[in-house]
C-alpha cells in the first residue's frame, strides 16, 4: 500500500514514451506520445497534426470537454478540436495513478492497440511514475447519487477509497450475466483489468461500419462473437473478460472528471453514455461531493501498491 506522502501527492511520468497503431473507429493510423507535465497540469491532448492558427490544438481532460458518443468517449475544446476513443489511455493513467501528462497525438483518434489498456500500462511501467512537490486534489462523494436510463442504472456511493463495480447482462451465451468490483490501484489494475479487450458482435459489424464505426476493428484488437461463440483463435484472456472491459471503460470515463473520485461507482447494464451522464449528475449536485486535499486524508485511503519514485528535475512538456 502506498504511503500518505506518496499517494496524497501529484504524479507524472518519469520519461517520454510513444505508441502507434490504428484508430478502431476511423481506421486511420494513429500515434500518441506521452510526456511528463508540471504540477497542476492535469491530462491534456495536443493535436500535432493541426496548425495552431487561430484555434487551440490542446484539449484538456475535464468534465466540460466531454462530447458523448454511443461507442466511445470523445473530448473537445471550444474551437471544435476533438480527440476520440480516449477511454483506454485514460483508464491506464488513472489505474496507474498518473495525474499530470501531455499526450501528443497525430490525428483525431487514440490508437486502439490490442483493444485493451495493457500496452499503455506497459509503457507507463517502462518510464515509471514519479511524484511531484504538490498535493493531489480529490472529489469525495458525500451521499449517494443515482441515475437510471431505461434498464441501465448507475450510482455513486460514499467510500473512503476509489472503487468501481460493474454488472452486465447480454443474451449471448458466452456472456450472460457477469459482475466485477475492484479498487483502483496499480497492481490490481495492471493484473486484473488492463488486459481486458473491447468486444463486438459479428452480426452487427456491417451495420456499425455503415454508420462510420469500427472501421479499424479486427481480430487483432477486438473480441468478436459469432453465433457459435468467440471466433478469435486464442479465445479469451479471462473467463469474464467482457465485464472486466466494461470496468476498464468505466475507469477511463470517470477519469474525465479531471481528478480521482473517492467513492464507489456502481453500474448495471452501463456503457459510455451512462457513465458520462452519471458523472455529470454527480458533479451537478454540488452538495453530493466535496474537494479534499491529499494531505488531509488518512494514509489508509490510498490503495496503490507500487510506490512512485522521486527523480531529479524533469523537462516538462507543453
């Protein structure tokens, strides 16, 4: 377990790392470079394929930036610059406890890589997480906030740590009803959540592509379910990989708050739209949460297993 000094403190990356792949929806080549950022910077994306001109090419990860889409999370700025499919990279940063990062991206969509957050986590491990000389800020949930949309339900509940609980129900025999609950922390996220891949149904593939989604999806980055089951040659990584991926998505979607949320988030039959709506519902009820400083929290609030290391001055990105 991390100490109060470590996990009440802001963090960044210990170096620069680049990952390349394909956008799962656009089908376009995509590259991201993650760079250390200074205290209180938060997480932001910089579209390096666009000239500055009269509009900003930076999109900051914060609630006001969220643009809801049915099959992924997209953020944008006031000048109309957007970045889509941000959920997996944000889940990796949140799951590994990284606060301040600048992400240079050469197009409109984050690469899907293998369909999970595993390669992003490996990249973070490669350069390490380092702490900075400033306290973290947290949202702390004070009372339950519940949202129901049709048969889908989400609720934030008070809790002294950050917990994500997810239930799913699908009629496909390979999924059915699955549930998972995990406490956000490095070892748990790395070992149990990060490797869970996105999934889709073969019967819906043509319809999705006609609507402009899934143009880059393949058996290399998506679990594909046919009538007879999983058609990927190597099968599943976990028996309940489907619900683990839904939990991964929720972790990334909640990171759009711009700061960690101390509380339990529970969703039933959820997805990106429900996660975004529930987050908005929480933040709009200002009596339901409070800002807390990491220095004011007890040591046992923090559950991360891998302690960051102090390093000399870094060259922070802009």
